[in-house]
C-alpha cells in the first residue's frame, strides 16, 4: 500500500523568519525520496483549521508584530483543534516564536501577556530590554535520541524570551553549547507526546535529518501502523551537522 | 582648546592611516576614523560642517555602494569634489576615515560635498553628526537578523533619523518599498523614485522572501498591481487606502539584458532621457534611479546623468567582470534573500545552463546565522545551472541547501577552500563560457584578496 503524509504548515506568510520553510522542504523531500506521497497545506490567518485532515503540523517563528497576529488567530479555534489533535497522536513541530505560542503565555518586556494555547506545559517571559537576546550557534544533547541517530542536534538561536518548562513538559535536550530555553537551567526545547517545541532554527531539520525522519515516522505510524523508512545517503547532511557542531564551540 | 583637540584627532587618524598602509595591513578604511574619534569625539560633526555643499547620505539594505559611486561619478563630472567612503566602510568610523583623508590639521576639508553610504542601523547617529542636506533611503530587506534584529526595528531607527534632520533637509526615498514609504511619506520635503514600467513585474504575488506584506497602519495585506523585486512594487492597502506614492523620478520602458546590463527611459520633472547601463539586473535600475534623483536634486543636468551611467564600471564585487586565464568571471555580491534572488534571476536569464561558485561565510559582517539560505529560491538553479561549486566557511550548509533544492548531487562540488573552488569552477567551463561567482560580503572580500595577490584585480580600497 502506498504511504502518504499530510503536512499542515501554519501561518507560512507570517511566521517565516529564519528560513523556516526549510523544515517543510526537508520533511517533504525526505518522505518523497522514500516513495511517500506528500501533500503540504498552508493554513494562514483567518482560514479554519480542519486538524483531522493532517498527520504533521509545523509552525515557525516571526517578528513581534506578526506573532501577535498569529497568537490572536490561534485563540479563534485553531489552538483547541491543535491541542485535541496532539492528544489524539498527531505530530507537531514548533520553532522559536511558534514554540512560545504553544505554551501558556508570553509575557513581553512591557504591555499585556500574549496568550498561548497551553499545548506544551511552559511559559515564556521577556526579561526586559536591557537584558541581551540569546543569540548564537547552539548544540544540544538530544534526550533521548531515537535508535540509530547521533546524540546531538545543531542549530542557531535568536530569542529575547526566556522559557521555563512545567512538570508535564520534558526538555527536548540538554545544552552543550549555547543558551537554550532560558540561558540558565541548560534545558532546550520541550516534548510532550508527539509534539516538539524548540528554539533551534538554522533551519532545524536540514542539518538534523534524523530528527526529520523521526517526525516522519511518528506521523506515518498513526494511520499506516509500523513503517520502515529506507535509509538515505545522508553524507552531505552529516558533514554539515559536524561542521555546525565545530562552529558552535 | 577644542580646535587643538580636533587637530590632534586628525593628526592621530592620519598617522594611523600612514602606518597601516606602510605595514601593508589593508586599506585603512575604518581604523583611522576610530583612532581620530577617540581623540576628538565630535570630529565627524566638525569636519562635516566644513563641506561647503553639505553631505548626502545613502542608506538601505542593498545597493548603497553602487548608488553612492554613481552619485559621486555624476557630481564629479559636474565639477564637484566629493569626499566619499568608496570602499564601503559605512559605520561612523569609516565615514570619519574618509573625511580625515581629505582634511588639513587645522580642520580645513578639501572637498565640496560629502557622499557617504551609511549602515542602516547607524543612520540616526550619522544624521545627528553630519546634518545632511540630502538623505537617500533605498530599500529595506531582511538582512543579518542576528545583528540588526527585526526589520521593524531598523525602520524605527530611520524614523528616529528623520526626526533629527534639519528643517531644510530633503529626503529621497524608494516609493516602491512600502516599508520605506511608510517611514518617509509624511516628511515635508520628500522626493520619490521607483519603476513605472509594469512589463518588468514578476506578477501580482510576492515571492517567499518578501517582507513588507502588511500595511503598517492596519495590518491588512497590501494588494499588488505589480511586484518588481522582493516586496517592491505598485501596492495599495484596500482597508485604509495607503498606496505607493507618486513617483518624482521613474524608470520606464525597462529592457533587461541579463548579465550585460539594461536600457530604460528615465522620466524626471526636467524631462526624459534614454539610459544605457552595463550594470546588470533590476536592482541596479533602482540604484541608478536613486542616484539620478539625488544628482538632479543637487542641480546637475540629465545629460550628465546619462553619460556617467553609460560609462560606469561596476564597483568591486558588484557585477564586476574579471578575466582569469582567458575566462570571463563575473562576481556578484549576494548577501540576503531578496538580493540573492535578483542575482540568480539575472545570472540565469540566458539560454544556457551556467556554472557557478557560491561562497557562503558566517562572519559578523555576513550575519552569523545562515538560515536565510533557505529563504532564497535556489530551486531556480535546478534547470539553469549545470554545475555549482560551494565554498566558504558555510560551504556544507550551502551543499545541503542545493541538494534539497533538487540539484542532482553530481552537479554539486563541495570545496571549502575559496581559491581551489574558483579553480574548480574554471576547470568546469567550456570554451568561451563565463563563470559566475556569488559570494556573501566577507567571502567576496576574501576571494578578491586572493585574486588581487595573483594580479587579476586591484585591492578593493584602490578600486
């Protein structure tokens, strides 16, 4: 039976700051190279989300103004639909600003809290304009890595907000080099069921193809049962991964 | 006492410039300015005041160096002596270094007018010091997010800079850029430039890298009648009616001729002129129209503009043509998504698939974050590039990008060493075929440095 993967790209025109579409390209290409039929649907602000029609959701990061628009739109039904989908086993990847919006709230340096959708048990606070943004290359130790994958994830982070996890969220990994969630507790990202949030862009998936495959597996498994992904020649990606690890140190 | 201090600053700066050159340590385009300002912090303001015809400042994400060089060329032909940061050192220290090089110890400046390109983020400070007579705002694209932060923050700095302008100053801005127009449209003395020929539009839909999608006032997406480049075009907000301002100076009847340049009609308040240029791409049409608007504002004639544009030779690394071992090599700086897309469109506009060297660095001046490579439409290369050599500090990232853009792996050569990469590119050429080198900023300087040592080009500060 032919496999198919249905990807939902949320707010592609608003939250696309750091090459985020590279994550979509990577998921789609790596699935197609295995003969999986891929359909990517873009869901912008104001368009209803029929969450049951997708296996994998992606949401990226944006500038403050764009993030406010997306946060408002998530409160109009999309947030609840996403929570429900993840409870039912859907796969989700949220990066940077999108990651913050998956939490309970984002508290800016001044002004009112931006409500999140409480899909991940975390909250984010901006420490004030005088505190530096957390910017730079980052390497984390993946906790735990899926079988066969190397132990590290690499990327670039650039965020003002500091994120603290609650008890229901497991960190995606531990910081080896860089800042991570808040620059203090060495945690990076969050995981809950098949939902992942992270500050790693770069974008995340091209230089961490094993994470892309992990997400594709999780997403396919829900409708297609246990599936095997044929190995690909990842030499170029592995070299880029190693180069990024060296660059971060 | 303060005059002594100014003299001491000038002396210190000039000595350091002489020392740097004597040591062969570079072009002394910034450091002398730093030294001089450490001794005399108000040096920029005090030297700037001595320029009889004042200063023209040029800022924008892309095209500053070319626009400033065009303007200096036109003013020079009109008999004005310009002081100009030609080598592109565009922070306050670089501008100070340019002024210092033409100042006597008593603070007398040997020049009539300052033509300075200015870093986008440094604009308020430079405006405050130099009190320019004319300010040219070119365009605003996402660039070096790790350094400048969000594009809205840069726009806010420009708003701040406009508030600091003298009452008799004039602002010249790109009306096709909604982000720029929003900064400048309410300034009392403003002139605009843009493209009037909708035949060169890319369509009505924005490309992925477009930034200014939403009306600044009401957050509704702009409706475009024509998109020319990135988010530049003829736009309107259907909610509040904000639209592209009327164009004072425009390019009409534009005919792009790929890498060899373009021809177009310049329409101005003082008449029309047909213009020919060897500067390639639509982005250079914008640069020419910007420089022409500034030159006409300062009182030069349209005929002079036309002559200088026709004879203009591209600045270092900006469409520069180099001959290496009998092969023609074009070097086109590409430092952000909007700029890279335009360079790709220009290079790939011919019938034959090309050979390209893509050089990606991640130093401070490039932006340390290379995620922007995924905002560039490298998918364009799939049908139009037969071989790509990737090089630079981030060569591996670029190789991955091309793989996922759909280039066959055998068409991608990974060679982190820049010199070997250029040779590798040349070896791939057929007889008479040109090589296209597409570097980020510091990669461009590095490759030019390597070529200068081999005698193929002059050092960038001599160019």
